[in-house]
């Protein structure tokens, strides 16, 4: 038996499915992730002589951060401690994250690992990973064989 295809019915079915998905997402308990491991958003900028990595990690003690660089992999780990529960009231909204976090990214091995520096100021972690000399771009002069002029490229 053949049945007619009804694109409008298919669109309504898809819309209902998406509505249910969005509703379940919006109604999810905002504390589902508390105490769990969460990711860390990073900015990675390549400059001429170094890579700059920045991460916003408000509310953490810099001594609670563990930063390692091994075989081209930069790893940042830490934990944001939960404030003690209040006994006099109850939360209406609780959205701030706490718990452990970790993030690893691969960078070229051409980094001077002994010269990596880290700063933490106003909730922002900034890492400077200097490049080795052989990676830095350098200008090579080109000389004309038959002429007297030198061209730089």
C-alpha cells in the first residue's frame, strides 16, 4: 500500500521533537554539573615569538592550579571549592560552577619549556610559552647573481 508523503506533518513532528528537547534542556536542574569535572574555555594566540594562552578562572586560589607542559601537551588542572552550605536560607538560583576541571591542548614541541611563565590576575590566568629560535621567522636576503642590487624577501 502506498502512502502519501506529507511534508507539513513531518515538519510538525520535527518541531514537536525539538520543542521537547529544548524544554527538557531548559527545565534541567542547574546543579546537575556541580561537583563534576567541567571543561575550561581557553584563548590561544600565536605571536611571532610566543604562544599566549588565557583562561578565565574566577574564584580560584592560584596555588590550587596545576600547570604542566610535556611532549607538546599543555595541561591546566584545578578545583574551585564550593562555599559552605547556608543553614538560614535556601537558594533560588545556583549557577556558579564548582568542582574540579582539567583542559589539555597540543602545541608544537618547539616551545622553550624552561621559560614558560604564568600569571593570575583578577580571575584570568595568562600563560606565555616562548618559541625556540629555529621556529621564529627570520628575514633572508636574496642577491641577484648578475646584478649589483640586493632584494630582501
